[in-house]
C-alpha cells in the first residue's frame, strides 16, 4: 500500500506491505508524535490508527512554548 505524507510543505511517499499504525509511520520519518496532529480527509485522527490501504496524510505542527 502507498502512504503519502505531507509535512512542512513536502510530500513523502512510503510503501508498506503490511498494515501499519500512523505512530510507526511517524517513527520511520523521525517525527516525534507529540509534535504533530495527523489529518486524514480533513479530520484529525489518532496516531494509534492503523493504515490498511492507500492513504494520504497531512501533518500539522503543534506549537507550544512559553
């Protein structure tokens, strides 16, 4: 299956043979899950969601600080 991830204006295409969680996709991209929201079809989805087929994901950076 093909997973397309848009993050900071860049599109990355990744291919996986088996279902995979969004958290593992983030790990493979070296992106800490606590720094982004995952959006699929204009809805925020949890990082624990499993990807079972072709999917396009948008990552939105979460800012925090003081």
